[in-house]
């Protein structure tokens, strides 16, 4: 029996205008990393999120990696850390991940019949981790919540994990809990990460050289290596 892990992170942003510089470049439909050497895939992972999950190179803001923002390098973002940890436990893993920030900014324009969405369903995830919401405006919050619930149901994973916002507000935290409840998902409270100044990239010594070329203050507000490690551990514990 094939197993699939689908991860989507949700956060919401009504008072974090510095995040507007992110997610303004072209994204690949998805990326994959796999440890398969022989035999069939025994564990599938699908991670859907925003810039925290993955962000392409964006020279206009001084971002030089194709990794989760703002890890000091690709291997240190939470997606790759989680993959490494799960691979040691299970082996023969395929992890698919993508930036779906368009759902945050235009939740009323999602086409559930589009190939992009159908491909997620065909991936047949066992576990879904939802990481979106940081870029949701106040006026779109309700639409985003309803769209998120419908998307999870369309994907129909065997298990869903919803993370609380990294860029937390009272509204988006409550909305993420509602999404988790309405989809019978496991909810992870990330307050210990998001509330810790040392978890942010601007305070992470690993980003000392990277920070010198950042052109947007918003990059440094994202989780650095310490924050990424903490996020991967929270997910692993929930599994």
C-alpha cells in the first residue's frame, strides 16, 4: 500500500506588509526529492506552502536560493530537514513540495478542475501538512478559509496536519484552527517558534553573509535555520 505525506502550511498576514515583496516570481508547478533506490515507494510526502516552504531566486529582493525562506541554504529548510528525518525512519520516500501562495492572495480564483489541482489529488497523499495563510488579506480571510477546507477535501489525504501561522495574528491563528477542525486534521501550535526572536533569520548567525545582500526587510522575518529545524521537529512529532 502506497503511503503519501502531503504538507501545506497556513499562516495569515493582515499586518505584515513587509511580506508583500515575497512570492512575486514565477514558481515551478512542484519539485520533488526522493530516496528511492529499489522497489516501490513506501512513503509519499506532499508539502504545499508559501515562501517558508520554497521560494525561487529573486534578485530584486536579494534572495539567492531556491529554498524555504530564509534558511541559510537549501538543505537547511524545514522541507529538506523533514525529508532527511523521515528517510532515516522509513526509506524509499518521495517528497513533493510547491509554493501555492496564489491561493492566499487570490483565494476566490482557484479552479478545482485545473490540472495543477488534479495532479495533487492524483499524488494520493497519506498525510497532508498545510502551510499557507501568511499572505492573506483581511478581506479575503473568510474566502481563504473556505477554499482551504475545500482543497483539503479535494486532495483527500489519509491524514492532514495544519500548522498555526508563523506570522501570527489573532484572526489567522483562529482561522487555522477552524480549518483543522473542519477537515478533521491535526493542528500544530507553532507559537514557540514564531514567538522566539532567535528563530527568525535576521537573528540567525548562519545567515550573517546572506543578510548582507538582502534588499527586503521581510526576508529576515522568516524562519532561519533554527526556526526551520524547530518546524521540522514539530511536524515529525505530530507524525
